C-alpha cells in the first residue's frame, strides 16, 4: 500500500507505535525521552508527553482509549 502520513517530530529513534482503540490516534515512544500522540487522519502531533528521564521503549492506550501508559529506561512507567 501507499504511505498515508509520515509522523515526524521525534529527535531520536522511535521504538514503539500503537493505535488507539477507536483508530483515531497513534501513540509513539522514542529514544528522545518523549511519547507523542498523533491524529491518525491528518498525521498532526496532538500532544508531546514529557517527563521521563530515559528513553521510552513502549507506549499503549488503555482499553477505553482515555489513558496512555509509557515504560522507560528510567525504571518507571507513567500513566497519562
């Protein structure tokens, strides 16, 4: 298939990407110590989640899509 959007903006490698349960958003986790929420239809960055002190290796939406959990090299997981 063809590329619909390029989600650009992280300053480091992206280790994980996942769709929200309703498919309207994407969360990405990066070596730049941030996670980002993106609009899946437009590719626009909606929010940058900052606070970890190490690379974020994993990010996922809650089943209802209302929260995001991130897991980092700083030995913490955070709920957003």
